[in-house]
C-alpha cells in the first residue's frame, strides 16, 4: 500500500474508535485544512490531525509534522492549528490521543514497554495517551453496541465496512444524495458495485443473521418491507460480536432474513446452507 492508502485506513480506524466512545465526529468538506476531523468533548470542539504510528522496540512513534510540499525536505509543525493528534498503530492495534503541545516537533515517541536499561526519567508512556473510556461521552459497556440507538449502530457498521474495503484497496465513494438504496459504491479496475451495509446478529454462536430488506411502518401503522433486488449489488455485513465483515450478492440473499452459518446444524442438514466462511470480506 502507498502512504495515502495507509492514511485512509488510519482515518477510518480513528473514526470508528471515536464512534465506539460515543464522541460526536464532524468531517470537514473543505480540502487543505490542517486537521482531518473535529470532535466534540465536553461541549467544546477539538481539531484532530490523524497519524499512523509505527511500533518498534517497545515504542510507538509518529511524525507530528507535515512535509513542506515546496521544499520536500523540511517539516511544518501543527502548533496552533490543531488541538490533538489521534494516532492509530496497526502493529499493536493501539489508539492514542495526544495534545499537540505534548508532542515534539520532529518525532514523537510513546513507550509501551519499559526500556532495557530501566531508565524511567522523562518517559512518555503510551498508556497515558490511550484513546479509551476516559474520553467516552457516556458510560460505555464491554458489549460494543450496548445502549446505542439504531443510527449509532449503523454508523459504526458502515465505518467498519468502509475500513475493510480500503484495506482491500478498493476505491470507496459515499453518496452526497440522501434516500438512495445503497450506502456506498466501491470500485476496482473500473468495475463499480453498489453496497448496502447491514449489521448482523450472532445467534447461539452458530450463525449470523441480518435483514436483507428494510422494514418500515406506514402512517396507518401497517408494517411493510421492501427488498433490494435490482437496486444494489452486494450486502456488506458487519457482525460486532465476531468483529468480522462479510459480503453477499443481493441475488444470493433471501428477501427477508439472511443466515450465514458458522457451525453445522444440530440435525446435520447441509443442503442449501450458506457458510459464513464463504462470504468473508
């Protein structure tokens, strides 16, 4: 992957982490800003610059500056232009939030493991900057979606799917228009696919289930459902209990609930079974 693709993954991962902590996130429409997103903490807006950390010899490090595009050999610090660095480190799956004033201008090091010489003075410990429940807008639960409404759950699932497609080197496009039947469009080698994102439930540790249609209630309280045939190409499905993503062609999914089986059925019935492993994204 190139540096742009790596940065896209880090941005998606940080976005997911903020949403997991119920922290409101705003994405700027303008290009060329010094921050990548805005978060709201305690009623105040904070400017966030996202960086990808590297893990080596017990240390997570990142560059807290941008490269000067005119000279290509000097760095421009962020002092006064952002409030925090949000850092994702893929090697240890770590998330960190560092005030801009806590980061030196050349390279920032955060120690995860004690040094071999036992030198403890002036160490910047990674644990002090972990992006964890201390920043949560409301009390969080070990179960990811506990206490969230359906919109919040859908936002996290969409971000998880977005991150996975980027990891697989797809171009991902989010529609500006509202009311479309798909949540995103992906492209690779000139082939476009319309994606509807769904959240799956784990049932008895044996299968995952998701709605392959959308349900609504009319003004007279009559319930109805609408299927997606001909309006999307794939369902992309995130299961929070497994932290796994799947995709299935719309024509392979039944019109109501779709089941992907993880374990054999109790009666050993195998005919017509959709095995989850065949649809992993």
